[in-house]
C-alpha cells in the first residue's frame, strides 16, 4: 500500500501528532458480526476511538489490513486535519472495505478534535437541533430466534422497552432470492401479518429486503406488503444502487422506499437521491467515510426533500459517532439501533460511559469528543489478535 493515498494528510501545523493507529477486532456478537474499532494515540496523550461497519470475518480482516496499511503514513501527522485526510483517502482507494477503514480512522480523528476543542463532536458540526434522538429497534434483538413465534416475542420486547418502531427482514427465513415463489412469499407475508397483529396498528414497522429481489420480485412483494402499512421498505432491488430500478418500485407503491447503507461513496448517494425518488436515505457512518461525509450527504438529502434514517448495525462506538451526526441534522427521522438483545448486554459496557437510552430515544453525550472511552477489561477479554 506504499503511496496508496499519498498526501492524505499534510504534516502537522498544530503541535499534536499521531503516534500510533491501532485496529482492534472484537469477537463476534449475537448478530454474528465482529466489531472493528480503531484507536489513535497522539503525542499529547489524547486518544481517539472510531469504529466501522465490519461485515463478516473476511471483510473484517480485509478492513483491518487496510487500517494497518494506512497507519505508517498517518504516524507523525496532524489528526485534526480531517478534510485533508478524507480528500487523500478518496484518491487512494475504493470499495466498501476501503471506505470502512477510512471511516473508523476518521471517527477517531473527530474524537481527538472534540477533546482538543473541549466540545462534543456535534457542536463542531454546527450544534444540536434536538436533545433526544429517536431510535428504531431492529432484528438484532432476534439473536438465535428460529421460529416466527420467537421472533414476534422478541419484537414485542422492543416495544416494551419503549421503542415505537421495529425493522426486520422476513424474507431470508423462506429462502427468497430474486423473484419469490408463491409459497415463499406467502410465508413471509404471514410472518409480517403476525408481527403487525402483535405490535398493533399504530406501531411503526419497517421491512428490510437486503437487496435480495429482482425488479419483478420487488414489485410483487411491495404489492403484497401494502395492506400491512410498513413505515418503509428497505433495499427492495438488487443491485441496491441503481436509481432506475428503485424508481420503478417507488412509482408502483404508496409504501415509502429506503436505501443507502451500501452507498460508500458520495457520488453514488447523489445519483440515488437525484434519480430514484426514495423517501428515506440510510447512510452508514461506518462505511461511507465517516462523520463528515455523512453530514455532507445528509445536506444533499435535505436538498432533495429526503429524510435521513442512518443505518447502524454494529457496536456502541459507531452508535456514538452516528448519534453525533443525528443530533445536528434537521432532516432526521430515525436512527437505527441493534443492541437490544439480552444476550448483547456486554456491548453496553464496552464503552464508558455507556449509551444513555430512555424510552426508545438516545440522549446525546455532552462530553468532549465522541463522549466515551473503551472499557479495557472487555477489550482484553474479547479481542481477536
């Protein structure tokens, strides 16, 4: 990777300098994903932490390798020069894993910048527009649930926790890919009906397709979902970044359409915003370049009258970073939250102080920087070398 992003950061004009950039891989959670955290240490004793959206073992290791490849060039540079780092990184690599690595590093830089300034990150983005962030719970609560009844029970538990929206993908349990067979689609729709009956007509319920459908399959499915009134239908088409496919689904239904977690480059997000007609953009702070990039994309979405519902599937460090963006963007509708399973209780203690969630809302931290440090005991117990 020598010279892979030459000039990504200029030499420090501020006394603070990066000493080390350390990737930390944490054992997989109940959701089957490892957490990939980056810690940047500086010569002034100020450390920053970040996290990316690590998806599966192979990708996690690839992202870790990219972080390692950037660490040498970053040592001795100024961690406060975030825009310069991003500009260089955009020229130095491409692809999902690359921008995931960039995101984790960028978040750690913001953590340092906030600590140097003595302000929470959201104050450096223009200040807060809300004091609480509405969260929706997702299928992370399922853990090892294998039956419809178990999944319904777990979903209802999130309502009891105070959440007013729940999202899951009912289609994978029925082997659906492309255009579903009638029996497959019937099974998935019956599960959605069971959820609706259990959660109630006034509870917001969103459906995730994980880009598994052909256009034909997406059109069939969205029609079958309409009587159940989903809050949105997520990633209905494969591939998920083709505006012409998404637009045909948007035009066929009254159900709002959402996408965006896999749009790792701003140009892809702009193309989808300009030409697809989506109602919700689900940018992922952990794979699109980080906090600043998500802030910029949110402004683009606002210009297109599109609401933001940022994707957030991983750990509490990334949730903290996502929350800083959500605190300051005016077009937020929800932030996703995955750490609701009882089996995931240790995740809350991975950072100190932990996330403060009350009645389905996250209260932003007013501490400088990201607002939390790593719990070194949990890191030591769960770290993968």
